[in-house]
């Protein structure tokens, strides 16, 4: 999936991207576990991480896009 597009299901982040980002965040939280050595997953996580640091939240659910900047 991530080899052919920047996000899981296309060219923009969707709810599923934020779900996976949260799961990985919980997995990596303690600092003892490391991200899997998967190139595309690592790149995707860096993009999602930079989006969360600038306070951008955007998701699309059932074809309706919602985006806000905090």
C-alpha cells in the first residue's frame, strides 16, 4: 500500500492513517521498542509525525472531508 501512495489508501491522510499512527505510537511509546525496518512505513510515520506536530488534523470518513488547524 505505502509503496504506491503516500498514505494508506491514497494521496491524502484518512481516518485509517490516524488509527495506525495511534497504534504505532502506543507500540513505540516506552522507547524500548523500535519501529520495524520497513522503508515505506518509516517514511509514512515521519510524515504523520510531522503533521501531528504542526497541529493539523484532517480525515475523510465516507467521502466527507473534515479538516481543522489547531
